[in-house]
C-alpha cells in the first residue's frame, strides 16, 4: 500500500465532516532526552506556528512565559505542564498535545493520551526503546492508539537500524514498516531513501526541508554514490535490498488498528525527516475517532457539540491568576459564546472565551471541531473528566485515575486554617495535582501521588496561592484501592467493619487504605464480592 498517499479526501459530504477529516490530534511519547522538545519545535516550524527555531527549545524562555510561578520547575529544570499546540500545514489542522517529561507527572500524561487519536514515538537511535517509551507505549496500546515511529539522532553514532526495528518488534510486539531508510549514519548521515517513492532526500546543511531527488533504482550504487558522495553506496544498496526482502510493507489497516508502526529515520536537530513524518501523519493518522461515553459511542461528525475535560492548568499566565480547563471536542461544533451543559452538575455554562493555543500565543477560539482542544477559563467549575454537551445527558468514559503510589497525611502549621486547607485540597484534587482521600474516622486528609515531585508542587502551590504552610507526615497506609460491590448493602457492611481503613475520594467514592499489598489480598479473601481496583475512570 502507498504509505504516503495524498491526504484523505476532504470532499466529504457536510462542512462538519470536512472539518473533522482535516484534523489530526496527536501526542509525542518518548523517554527523556530522546528529542521530543526538539521535534516539537521542528514540527511547529513546519506549521509556521513559530518563526525561528529555538523558541520551543529555549526552555528558559518557556519557563518564563508558561509557568514562572512554579519555582520548583525553575530549580529542577523540568517541565511539569501539559498543553496543546495547534498548527496548520498543507490544509490539515494538527493539534499536538504536549506531555510532561518527568515520570512523577505521568498521570497527567496518561490523561492526555485519552485525548489523542494517534501518537509519535520518538526513539534515540543510539539507545533504542527505553523504559519510559515502553510504559507510554503500553498506555497507547490499551486504547489502540496508532503509533508512528521517528528514529532520531541519526546524525550521531547509532545502533544498526535493523537492530532497532527488531527491538521495536520484540519488546513492544509491534510490527514495523520502514517508510524511509537512512543513507549513512553518524557523521556520514547524508539523508534518507524514501521507500515508497524510490527517491532520495538529502540533508540540507542549513536545515531547510530539501526536495526529493528523481526516482532512482535502490540497487544502483552509482546513482547513490553520485547523490551522496560521502557514504558507502554499496552498503546502502545492500541494506535497501534487505529492506525490500525482509521488512513489512506499510499496511494502513494494521497501522490504524495499532498493530504496525511506520518508521521514519531522521535528525530533529538538523530538521531532517520531520517533513516526511508530518506527511505520514497527514496521510495516514486517523482523523478524530468516535469516543466512548457511558451507554453509547459518540461519532466525531455528529452535529451536536460534546467535549470532555482531560487537563486543568492553573497559572499559565503569571500576570493573571487563571485556571484553564483543556477540553477535547468529540463531536459537533463549538462556537464562541455558545451555552454548554456541564453534565456533572446539570448547570449551563457560557463558553464566552474558549481559547486555542499556539507555540507561544493563545487566541480566542471562534469555532472548534471534533479533535480540537480548547482551553476554557473557569474559576473552579470544571474538573478533570467533566463532560460538556449541548444538553444531552452524556458522560465520556476513559479519563482515568490511578491508585497513588505514595500516601501522606497533610500537616498544617496553623490549625486555625483547617477550613481553608480543606477547600484548597479540594481544588488541587479537581485539578489533578494530587488525589485527596478523606478518612471516614475524621482524621486529617491524606494526599496520594504517583511521584514525590507532586508533593513538592502541592506544597509550593498551597504556599504561593493560599498562604498555607504545610508539611507531610508519613502514614500507616501505603496503598489505596477503590472498592465496589454489586450489592450496596454489602459494601456498607464492608465499610463499617473496616472503618479505620476507609476513606472517600474527591467524588465521594469509597476507598480502602491498606498498609501493604498483603493486607489487600487478606481483606479481599475475607470479603468475597468486594472488588478492589487500582484504576478508576474519573466521572
Ligand atoms: P527531550 O525533550 O526528549 O528531553 O529531548 P530534547 O529535545 O530536549 O533533546 C535532548 C538533547 O538531544 C538536546 O541536547 C538536543 O539538542 C539533542 N538532540 C535532539 N535531537 C537531536 C538530533 O537529531 N541529533 C543530535 N545530535 N542531537 C539531538 P542537549 O545538549 O541535552 O540540550 P541543549 O543544550 O541542546 O539544549
């Protein structure tokens, strides 16, 4: 099948369908340092979203503009915010959802992955599959998200490309289909051979997107040597013959089902291979997919607007203490000023200032379609997992909460501020900064996190935004599990019998706190019918 066919037909029947068809909403998954930031910058350059290379990469600058308030981020030099960047390229609208690099904020990343239709997996050509790539890949696989692979840093010493493909296939159980093939590597990296079009693209020394050559026969060593004089043309021709004989051809259906990944080789730093990757996304990545709600599936081209919130971010602009809910549109058309129903409360809210985000700017979103992500400023009315509709009682499922790996009791320096702390923790939990569990015995609230940096963020923000000075006490509990039972009476009996270990989460759902995995197993054995889970869909 032609890997780089022309973009899918946009002559679909209705204007709404046309808008849906031209959208690609995706994220980049990678291990830290593989080149996600550099690739993001280069993708945005293609879309004209930024004028000069270096604007996204300028992490110092990014810190100033996006999250100056968070001293901890400055100190540690990590990005802990997630946002979205929209750009247009060759008639298509790309929504790139950014994910935090640090694993302590992986909950944020998992939630963001519920809002994309495809992902680009960036692999360092010298390192291959690393731990975090693998973990994030597994999250994508749970949702059958199609994945394109970009093997980066081909301009450095690399592993053998066949080895890298083999590793992807073996460790991820994912078929690979190279779309381009490197000509030379490391210092000799000259460009790639486009396996679909049988043409060569050479690196432009100035980082421009160079044109493809005329078609050449991959076994024609003289032609290769002429185009790329520095490389071993015979070795390249040999590799290309092996690729032809041994590698899978691209198969759109297998890709869309998440069984096969098209592979592109390049160097984000040298701005090479990025255009081919973008073409691959445009031609083959799915347009916004149907989304699962409780009771029914919502098609992207349905006329009525629906959306869900997957991320809340406070203080994006240090000059205006603001709180933005990021909502992914699932169907219909959002028009600025329209009224939407917040299904959890049944209340109407006016979408007066929905926003689109670009590399450095934001703009009012006059209209948005399925696949788009809009930021909705609010003062606490929206929570992660919320569904917005034009009136329908609909609840999207699949924005998950994960059982925390660390539990701490919050220690308040000034006991007079207990009420304020309660409110502050509620808001932090609604934003997804931490999870909060309120013990049934009335003892102080517990916070649960996946990684310790989240505790630092909580402490910093409570101090900066609420003037609350807190500390953390370790707790006798190490684990939290949501408990459910088909028989509500039995669940009540369980809660009463285990009162000292029971707590409520943000939604009021019962949680069992335990000192060890052994305790959970032991209690489970004694209470058949009670189900203990470590993942919960946010309501
Ligand atoms: P990340 O967001 O995945 O963590 O990676 P990032 O883009 O920040 O890249 C990590 C390092 O790898 C950076 O170098 C970056 O310049 C380099 N890099 C990215 N892509 C390529 C590539 O294609 N080829 C080569 N040779 N290097 C690449 P650094 O020295 O850590 O940072 P900086 O001093 O350049 O900011």
